[in-house]
């Protein structure tokens, strides 16, 4: 790195955030949204060094362009997406996380209980047992046993959280 670039970088360290934001606008031709001093210093220092010593090689620029073409254009995922399972498409809201102890949607949870064979179907928005829908496994367990108990423990799915 040249002596001049090193001196300019040293000057950056003594600048205030508004001064760094202005220097960024001068070097990049557009304002920045960040107020993080260290990030601004690093970005401006990279630009100064790039201008003084040359930027990326042609090969690196071509590779970056290839990666950009192949990259997913979305910055944020959609609020909902379709999940194919067993021939049926199920819409799962991304904001809601599923408990990792639960089997996939459409799976039947089977358990013997007091001489009966219980079968509960996992739905995208709850559970189905005996023709009725429930919001939680604990609600199913309560309907079966008559008293409140942990649904994961009752059905042997990874214990209680």
C-alpha cells in the first residue's frame, strides 16, 4: 500500500461519522445509509486503495458477475411459501416456526393408551384426532386423558420443552 493511501486512511480514523458519510458520497457517488464508523472507514479505505492500486482483476469481475446472475434476486423471502408433501401443497407461514420435535405435516402419530390405539394426524395448523381439530398436542392429550399433560411427553415426541 502506498504511503499516500496510508496517510488518507489515518485521516479517516480521526473523522466524525458525518464527515465519513460525506467522504463516502464523494468516493462512491451516492449517499450511504450506515452510521457505523468502523464500517465506513473500512469501506472508504478499500475504495481509496482500489483507486490507487487498481480494483479487482478482470477474472474476478467476471466471476462476480456470474455469481450475481445465479444468485436469488429476492432480498427477503416471501411471507408464505408452498411446501409439497405427499402430493399435497401446504402453505406454511415463514414467520411461524414449527417445533423441531414435530414430524412433518401429514404424518400420523400412533400411541397405545388404555387398550386403545390412538392416532393423531399432524396438520399445518394443528392436529386432528377422532374427527376433531386441535391447536396443540397438549389439547389432544387433555381430550384423551381428561387432565392436562404435556402433549410431547404424552405422545413420546422428544420430551417436554
